[in-house]
């Protein structure tokens, strides 16, 4: 199976929106109310919001394809674009999502490797992310990748206040 990585462009915004909404809903839809999910999806993944994020010079979006099919994406932030102050030496993985049909095929690992390469190219010494405390599969994946819990923050999903764990991996 052939995989390909490609930077997301402005022309890709409708595909990015659909992919974002589908993967987020797949991951969190069954454990949240439909109303809270709808509010979050409209706020976080509207076309204007995604266009603003894509235009940020210290953020990147990358699509991953498996056998020519769009399978997932990665969003990275550094500098002031990080969703929370974690220092100039850090790169944030804000989003790493893979469609259900493509999970457990190593695509998340490939996206993580891209994040690591980007961090190294930018001279960063750490990668961090927030993960929902009850997302056991993601937490297990990040533990395998060498992340450790260093804190927590509030994640607002519609009217539901949730707890994300802050995970950090120091780069050697």
C-alpha cells in the first residue's frame, strides 16, 4: 500500500472541512451529545475558521493518502500559534486524525514522524499535544511514541467542559 503526504492548500478547504468533521465525529460523537458536537463542529471546522488557521505562517496542515485515497491529516503549530503557551522550544500537534477505514495501518505513526521531522527542522526540543483523558487508544499510541503527561487543560466541546491531558515528548 502506497502512502503519500501533501501540504493542504486553500483549494483543499472543503475536503479539509469534511475530513475534520468526519474524523472528529468518529472519535468523539458516541460519547458526546449531538447538540454539543454540532456546536463544536461549526465553531472549530467552519470554512472561515479553517481558512484562518491555514493562513497562519506558524501552522501547517498535511493530508495523508493511502492508495490515492484521502485517509487523514495532521495540524502542527509553533510559536504564538500554539493553542496554549508551551514555550518557544515546542511544537504542538494540535490535530492528528485518521479515517476509521485507515486506522491501524501505521498512518498515525507516519504523521507523528512528520511532526518530529518538522520540529527538528525548526530547531524545537519538544513536541506536545492535548488528548482527552478518556481517549484510551490515543493515549496508548502517544505513550508508545514516548510522550509523558505534564499537565492538563480544559477542552470545551459545546456546553460540555472536558479535561485534556497535556503530553510532552522531549527530542534528543
